[in-house]
């Protein structure tokens, strides 16, 4: 039961010598803590004064239970309490009993452990007398944990003509306080973490609470032949959700990617939609948001610094010196850290006493022996900085001549971004971060982030980034903003977790509208074959933005909406998309027959060929010798079953940006192939794809300004 | 009146054709908006139905005034309402009248403008009848804006022995919800922006509200001879504040720097204090906090990308092409942006019609003519990445051979960090960002961030970073965390703004304890001569950590506490620092006679010599030819009056880290001199100072891990 409804089972423990006042204070604190649903208090009879009892009086929805005895009844009661999610103050002995059971109910993400030392208990009769009360209140609490119907209040829009600039429209609308929005869509108070007044991170514990809740309808918005400015799809997503929620009064949620600051200050400007179909406040959406991309940058560059520092240290130290530094004696004791024990396991060394390793084992433990020419990990910045496309590092005298050519990518191209977008929980993200391959050793073995000892730190840096950010549209409908991989050089879809949370929140009859980047040939193909494969989710409806072509291809299945449906969301907001919303609603009620384009078991070359032929319309593919060699290497390393993430221009179905329309009669050249083992895909490079955009002569930052008195921003559009 | 107490003057406007229901909805929304203190409603008589009147009934502390007439009385009433901070719904005509007046009262930081179109009004009698009510409620509201006495609730500490690890201690304490803490210390709800449950940014509007409030006592904690691990001072600051607030029951505030992630994952570990004197949750303090350093990194690197891209564009385009790109024709109109007009002014060009510039003017406008060898701006990362100490950029073929040697610094060494720490408001920060010198032209003229057109974007990127972050100590006392410049390579003090906000909040009898980085020779000297000069604040008490030496030097003045006072805050929390707190309280009650070590008018060389002789005990200084040439250049550019920020090792009073104690008989070599014009100081380089730390063989990330189930972090210490 506890596992199912996500009750909080927590042990609160007081020191043996604590005074009555201290106990009271502790209990008062519990009463104020929204994560505490009841207190089961095990106390010496002497402390049961009137004053105590007064304070222990149950608050609304919570219970303080005074109970005692360590005999069978006492333990039975405690177990019951635990199943009901009570907070238990109890003796050391029963603490141990509970500890075990607590470990089997790990839905209590936010709880605090404090270890307990208590004296003897009171009699079981006292306990029995209060039992009914406990059960009632915990049952009330359990009801509060169930799915909550929405009470969404739409924001009125009064569109002006001509349509003002995006930032003027955004500023003219007052967003609802984000805690109010969260309450309207059925989030519990403890499930959100506000970041300012208009953004909140949503905790993943929601997935536990609503585990039994059926998903809503899953709608994909994809496009074809985007312009270099990329407008269109996000605006359709937002307009559609505004129409569904504010006009058709259906629960609905938009899921969008967080934009990179590169384009924001470069050519494209903001990415929060446009006109009367926007996420607001658009400047919060376009700037730092809740810091996820910054966290990715920090994590990515910690790996990079660790790689170069490690190569230098290995090159300048003997095995023994390396070993004594990597496993130092602390107060006379040498011990492997858990991350190091994991590496020993991978090396097949079962010994965990540092002094017992054989010299050969020491050597293989301390030497990653990374080949500088085979480091595939790059540094990143979230800025369009073209001068970092190819650089030489290590030129200071302190690096003793260990120079190396490398590059910076834009932060959203980092494998860590792809992992954030594909992970289905904190544990999964941590595992993926650990298995990221950063290069290979001189003997050809892959070297991972875990080998570098950095995987725990990466998970720590990313612990908040994994929670999607809740915002709202101009009409007050909810939006998740989470992850932002580019679609040409990465898999181009917002996060699996945001979609999953939203599908639970909208309820069975609701709609979640998510977006695949760039054209259907890349964003949508990757949505189906990479994102859906990772998430296990299947779309019910696909909306194609712009002219419709022969696109019922990628595994067929979901209902493709023929967009003869006119949309005026840009000029009119949700009201302009009501027809589309009705069409989506209609399509969502029909069964869909989704299937993947290829099976994971298909060999790498065949998978690439299927995408090239069936999606791009190529005659065939042509592998460079490098690409062929990589395929052989990946097969040998056991990576052959990973899905394919093509890195291809988004401006043509082919590899040549200038070939518009539906080109035929071409052979797709595969220049090279790389692997994102943590993210879980193989990515072939088709033609020349830059992973670092540049700034134009007149970047949009020329127009961006801040009034220091009103704090109003101008020039973001 | 409005200007002084910060009343909200807002115009809410409805479309001419709105229905009664729409009006009611608008008014209901206003009633729920905490920023709205009253509504002055100007309506056609027809809408004054009973239903309307019912909804317009004043809520507690707010007033809805139904009033009309555009004659003299109507306008007079509106003006009165405006002075009282009322929200005014009124006709278009009076809207214009008010608009002007609103512009003269810009204390209403958080308000929203919506433009109004209304029909005729009701008679003035109706207005007069409700007048008294309005005045009463606005006066109630004005009272709420005054200084609020604290109601701080301390958290109980039960120190264990032996003392557990820092993260265990931090985790064992449940912090108060940050909104509760904010309320306890007299912050208004609208003055905070929560970031999660335990951190909140505090808005600078507080300084307006408490302008008339006298400052508390200002206490500086400085140290001498720090160990490379830097422990000591932060812990004293926190222990002292815990003692003052939780044990002596005096209002007090700690002001600390945000730690760089470089040391956190490198050698030092966390920087949130230690033992039972910590800021909690320590992992939140040590990781991304509220993203300020990330914002600095993004802003700093945008400048860097703009520099290299601009040099490339100037090198590859003729004047005409540059001009047509920099000032493009949009819908047939060419216009300079405000940032470009500012540049024209600096060039002495008064023309603002792009087509009217002479060819020579076009050329000087489009060409910054930056000398690649004289670019002083560096890129930054907040990672200990030694391989970026010296690099070559621009090696990709797309950069056409424009390679250049440069370097990355650690993010906290960025001039933008120094600006954040020294700015006294958003306007001041923006001005400083614009005047940052990034290098010089081939003709020797300084080139600024504003010349690059990027100053507005920088202010936008930094708009949230300028608000200090509120956290708490283990005993629940308030802490501001804000800015984090290193003290050896920068000025090493937390922000002026955090200190100013805290001094207002603690009230006249309260204490603000702030910290200067590293030893008194650098952190404290810079506190006096740079930070105090910028802020106008003067310390009342100085606490020196560690053995006391002959340190009543740097301008003398404030009471130097002889630390014979034993402290046990690490093992016992605030209770262990009560004696120190009493000594500080005593010292704070005595008058102080602060004076600067040097006058700004003193020539650069003399200022450096005074610091070297009077603070470090050097016999004299010795300038390299480069240093002498720079001094001549800075004097010529008018930078001679700036204060001095010595970049010197923190491990010795001299320039040689190995010289311990009080070295004498040495001459201080000044290798080079640089200038941070935006931050406002000249910084001489003494000996070799690295601006990028490295990772050791076994960085502390080996110990850092995250339990994906409990979300508990281990290994941060």
C-alpha cells in the first residue's frame, strides 16, 4: 500500500537525554512540515504530561500517535504505522526493524533520516486508543495523494492588430503565480520547487504518486523544410495547447525544449513561440531558465578537465606515485572509494584491499592510458563562438608540452544534454552518465566517465536539471520546458520525463503536445526511433506543420493530421487554433498502429540504409573507410544494437542543403560515425555538420537592452 | 510621498467594448494580486449595477474606488489616487496625464502596464463618497511598508562528538522554509523570489523601502596566513552570526561569497563553513546556488565570442559591406540601435540618419580595429581546467587563418564578477558592464563592451544575478550569498549590495558580518581601499582570525578585536562563539575612525608603493618596463585615479609564497599592470599568478556521489 500511494515513512529520532521541551519542539516542527503525514510517538510514560499531550494533538490531515511497548503489539503497531506512512519516533530496537522495511518502500524521496535513541515505551493500551484516529487521518491523507482533477483558470487574451513584438505581447500579459498554476493542474505543494514567481521545477516523485493513473493522449508536432529561422512548430504547439485548454476546456500540456543562448544572442532570437502563441514570461524562457543548460556545461567541462589532467598526470608519474595519490592514506588508512571499486570490478579485480593489489593490477587500475588522438569528448559553451571550432590546448609551460588539438561544441550538442532528454529517472541518468565513452585507450578499449572517477560528481551537478520546469502559455495553460538537444547534430526532442509527467497530469482524456525539432526527416524520425524507443511511449496523433508531403513513412502508425486545417494562433492566440484542436481531438479518439522503422537487432549499416532510403529517399548509402572501421569497432564493443541518430543538415531531405523539395537519385555519403554510449545511440555524420554556430556581423544582441529602472527587457523577439 | 514609501502606481486598462463580466473578472484578479494596493475604478454609470458594486467591495488593505468625470475634480482625484499608490482604471485622456506622472515615480518595480480604453465616467460625487476609505487603506498599506522588527526562530543544535562530516551535519538539520525565514527578518512577500525551498533571491527594491532606516553595525572578518585549504574565516563568520542571533538574540546577518565550482570539485571541497558553523543546505550553497556564476560565465563568453567574430568580420569585409550589415534596412528603413547611437556619440558624430554619414565617419563607426595582440579579454569556465591556461583559437578553416593565442581564466576571475561585487544597483552594473575595456585598437584607443554592441545583452544576462541569495545557518540565522571574486587575482570580497541590504534589514542595533578573502594583506586591504570606497560603507569592527600580528595598519580606524577570544563554533555551533559575539558587541558600541590608506588622487606608482611598504613591509617596488609603459598609458587615458587591486600570492606577505612570517628587506617586483575599467580598478601583477587552477591527481570528485533513490549527496565536505 505505502509503495503504491507514495506515503512518507520517516524515522525521527531524539537523543536519549532530551528534555520534554525538546521533544515538544521536535513535534511542533513535524507538524509544520508538509512532508510529514503523522507522528507515531514512542515515549517514556514520564513525559506524558498534559503539556505534551496538548502539543501532540493532531493537526488537520496529520496525526501524532503516542504509543509504547517494544513487545509484539508495539512492533505490530509500528509496522501498521509505517504502512500508513506515519512518522515514527521509537526505540533503537524497533528502529532497526523498521529500517529494513523502510528500505523496501523508497517512494519517500524528500524525507530526512535522523537516528533515534529512546528510553522505554508506554503501554500498548495507550496506543490502541489512538489507533482509529491515525487510520482516519492517514486515509484522508492518502485520498489527497490521488489524482486531482484540474481547475485551470485561463488568462484572457485581447489580441491587438497589427500584432506587437513578442516581448511586448509577453509583457502585456500577467502570468498566474506558478504555485497557483501548479495547484490548478493537480500538483501537490511538495511536488514543486519555485524558481522565482513564474517558473517551478516539478519533482519526479509525481510519477510514483500517479503510477496507476492512465496516460493522456500523446500528440507530436513535427515540421517539414524549416527555414533557417526555425519558426513554426513551437508556435503551433503553443497555439494548439491554448486552443485545447482555454477554448475546448480539455486538460492539455505543451512540452518544449529549452533554447540555447547561442541562437538567442546570435541570429534566431527567442524560441518561446511567437505572436499570441507564446510561453510567458518569454525572457525567462529564453535566458537562464532554471539553469539546466548551465549545469550541463559545468558537468561536460568537468569531464573534459578531468581527461586532460589525467593524461598529464599519467604521463608524468610512475605507477607507484599515481597509486599512492589516487588511493591516499588518510589517517593511516588506505581505502578505495566506491567509484574506484566499480572500476576494479570492470577490470576483473575482486580485491578491495589497496595494499593487496599485484603490481600489474595496480598498473591497470591507475592507467586509463587514454590515447590523446582518440579522445572524443569535447568541451562546450552555450555561446556561438566560432573561434573555438578548432583549438590547441595545453600550451602553457605548466602543461609540459602536452599540447593537443580539440574543439568546443555548443552546449546543447553535449552528450549530457542527450542523456537528460532520454533518461527516465535519476538512477537511469546516473548510469548513463557513468557509461559515457570519452575516448579510447592506446590498446583500443573504451574509457568511460566512470573510469575517470567523475560519474558521481556529474550526477550531483545534474540533480536539479533532471526536474522539468513548469511555465505557462499566454492563455495560462501549462508548459513543461525540459532539455534542448539540437535536431541536426543530436536527437532534437524535449525530455522523456517531461512528456511522462505531463501525460499523468492531464489524465486519461487530456492531451500532451510535444515537438520534434527541425524537419520530419530528422526530428520526427528520431522521435519515433530514438525517443519513443527509450520512453516506451507511443504517439496518438501527429501534427505536421507546413505543406504535407508523402510522410506516412517512419513506421506509419499514428494518425497523421492533414493540416488543411488553417491556424491563426500567431495573430489570435488559442482562438485561432480551435479548428486544429478539434481535429486533434478527433484524431486522438481513433486507434493508432505504431511501429518502429527498424528493429534494434538490425545491423548498423542496414539501419542507416533504411533511414536513408525510406526516410530521405536516397538510392543508397556510401560509407567512408573511417565509417566502416568505426562500425566494425562498435560491433566488436557490443554497441551494434543501439538506434541511429543521423547528424544531417535540416535544410534538405538529402545531405546537400541546396537540394530543396523531394530530391531523388542521390547516394548518401556517411563521412564518419560516432557513438554516444551514455545517451544510447550511434550517430553517423552525413556531410559536414558544424557543432558550433557562429555570430553574424550584426548579432541580435545589438537590439537587446534592459531598462535599469523598470527592469524591462527590449529587443528579445 | 509615493516616491518615499514605494507605493504601487499602476494603470489597469480595459477595452472599450468590455462587458460587465469582464470588468468583474479584471477586478477580481486585482483583488488577488498582492502588488495591488487599491483600485480606482472609472466606469460608465451603466455598469454600476448591484452585482458590480458587490465585487468592488474593498478587501483587507486594498480599496476599490468607483469614481468618474474627466473634469478638474476627476483629474485631481486621480492624481491623489496616484500619489496614494492606487490602481487606476480610467479613460484614455486621463491615462495620458497619469502616464507622465507615473514616469516620475519609478519605485514600482514589479508593476504591469495594460493600456486602457474606457468610456465616459460617473459623477464626482460618487468619488468623493469613497475617498476616505481609500485614504485609510492606503495608509494601512504604507505602514506595512515600514521597517518590520524581526521574529527570528532559531534552530536547535545538538552537536555530536566526534564531529561528523560537514554534509552529515548539514543533512541532519532541517532548514526553515526560506519564505518563513524571509518573513521572520521583515522582508515583504513581494521582495523575495524563491529558488527551491531553501534559497531565495532578494529584490533590490528593499533598499528603496528602507531608505530612511539607519544601518546596523558592520563587522569585517579577515584572516592572516591562510592554509592552502583556506579554512577558518567563513566558519568564524557563520559561528559568530549563530552566536549573535541564536544566543545573544541580536539581529545579525552573515554575508558570504559564492564558491567557485573549480575548488569544489578540485582540492578544497565545499566552502559553506564547516562543522557546526555552516550554511545549509551545504550542497545547495556549493553547487549552482541560484546560477549567478553561470550567468557571469555566459556574459563573459558572449563578449569573447563577439570580439573574435568582430575581428574576423572586419578583416574580411569592406566598410560598405560592414555598414550595410551593421545597420541593415528593415522594411526599407535603416536605423541605428540605441547602443549604436551611444557609440556614435563617443566618436563625436551627432548625425543619427544612417544615410547621412560621411565615408570617414562610416569607417570609424564600423571599424573597432581591435589589435589581436592587444585583446585583454579572456574566456572563462568555472572548472579547474589547466589545459586552457594557454591555447590557440581560430584554427578551423572557416576562420580563414585568423588564429590567435589566448587563455581561459576561472570564472570567478572575470571582471564581470568584480563588477557584480562592486555595483550598487542595476543601473550602475549596466554602466560598468558597458565601459569594460576588452582591448585596444591598432591606434591605441581602448575598445569597450559597449563598442561591441553587447552591453545591453550583458545587463539582460545579469539581471537576476544582481539580487543576493538568502540562505540560513545551521541555527537558522540569515545569510546572504552573493558574488565570489578570488582575493589573490581579484578583489576578494562579497558584494556591496548584499552588505547594504543586510545592514538595512538588521536595523540600527543589529550586526552584519562580512568576510574578506585570504589574508589581511590582500582581502582586508582591498576591502578597505576598494570595496569601502565603492560602497561608501565603513566597518565598525574587524575580527582577525588566527594569530594576531601587527595589523592595525591599512588605514587604521575600525576597532580591531584582539582574538584572545577562544572560539568553538566548529564543534559546538553558535554556543561556542558566544564570547566572540560579546566582544564584537562591545567593540561595535565604540566609535571608529576609519580612513583610507591612500587618496585616489595619489599617482598610480605611489599608490602601489604605499601598499607595498605599509601593508606588505617591502622596502620598495620595482616596475618592469611593461608595467611602466602601462602606467603611462593609463594616465593618458584618464584611469590614474582608480584604486589599486594587487594580484599577489596569498601565501606570503611578500611576492614569494615560501617567505613565511613577516618578511623584510625585499623589493616587490611589479611584472605587469592591467586595468578593469568596468570594475574600476588597476591591478598590478606581482610575480607569477595563475588565473586558472588545475586538478590534482585525485580530485575530490572521486568521493562525491548521489544516491538516486534518496537523492542524498555524499562526499561534499
